[in-house]
C-alpha cells in the first residue's frame, strides 16, 4: 500500500473514531435535561422569572390553560423554575426552565414540545443527533419567545448589552 493511502486511511479511521466517541457521549449525556437548548442571561433568576411573567401577561396567547402545568418550582427542593408556553396556532405546549448560574446570571433552557393539550406527547429538544432536524423547533422558540424576553431584559437594563 502506498504511503498516501495509509495516511488517508489513518485519518479516516481517526475521524470515524472521534465521531463514534462524540456520538456515544451525546447518547448517554447525564442529567435530567441533558439535551436542553440553554441560553444564559446576565440577570438574577428572580428577575428573569418576573420578566417572563410580564411577557406572558402581555402575550396571553402564550399562556397554557392546563390544570397540571404551572410556572414555578414543584417543591422546595426543585432545582428548576419550570415555565410553560403555548403555541395556540399549533396546539403545542412548550416546556422551559430557568435556574441560577451565579447570583447575577441565569440559565434559560428550552426543553421540550408537547403536541396537544393531553400530556405525554413530548418531543425533547435536541433529541435528534443531526442538528438540522432540531433547528426549526429552536428557531421558532427563539423567534416567538426568546426574542420577546430578550427585549424585556434590554428594556429593564438599557445600558447593558445582551
């Protein structure tokens, strides 16, 4: 075998091995919300929760009318402040959460979408390994929800860029 062929096969083997390790790591990602799409804001968690409440009050079509879904923590030990939105035109529930990173930064995560008001039809965001399958859901979330929340944060903090 020629040297160029050996080098090419070696590089191909190394790339396939790296891809395999990445895929395995992605497949067994640890944590409750390992594949959530996470955004971070320089704002305390309590303030972000208030901004989201105000955003939903101003955009009532995004409020979920379901007896089992309430914004907030489930109990005193819950790490996440759960937030639910509703795409009324598509009859879909959007699950998100917020959690403090530091005293001045908060993570806001897009977790899943449920088809219909009957719970149990959840599709986890980033469920698919191939990014282009997830991109339309993330783009819609960013346009319909995230953009409005960012605007509210900027209105609150006019001198701090986000």
